[in-house]
C-alpha cells in the first residue's frame, strides 16, 4: 500500500478547505471571484470524501502511483476498460482513507486546543495570583 497518496490528499484538503480560508481575505476573494459553477464546486467538495476522490484521481494521474498496487493488474484482466476502473476504485479507497485522516486530525485537534486553552488559563491565573 502506497500511503503517500492519502497523506498528500489529506494535506491538500486541509490546505484548501480549512487553512487557506483562515489566512486572511485573499483566498476568500479569489473564491468569490470564480464563476458560479466553480464556486459551487468548491462548496460541494468541502467534504473530505468527495474532495479526496478527485484529489486522489488527479494524484494518480500525475504520479502513476496506486494506493493499492494490486489494482495495477486489473488492466490485464479487463483490457482497455480496466485502467479507468482501476483508477476509480483506487481513488474511492484513497477517498475513504483521506476522509478518516481528516476525521482523525479533527478528533486530535479538539483535545489539543482544549489543553492549550486550559494551560493558558492556568498561567493567567498564576500571574493574577502573584499580584
């Protein structure tokens, strides 16, 4: 299993749908300036599974890597139709893993943010008690 596609796909999803919108107004203005069909596509692909499918499909096309190397042999069994079928099946599997990676990052993020907030509150209370 080539996990690189999942890691890169999850990183792309986090960048475009979670981080760039938070880094100021430039990205939001770029999205707002897009034609309506592209703006709708950006909204619809907010789901990590939906975006993950297309990201994995593009990454496969760019790199030639399969998440599941056994799918490379589908072309031998199904002929010409095997390659698109293999790409789609591989992208579906990668999308599921990208989705789980996104859920995992969010699951870890909430307790981490809570711990950071509790630490900041604790340090603030120490400073206040010294005065």
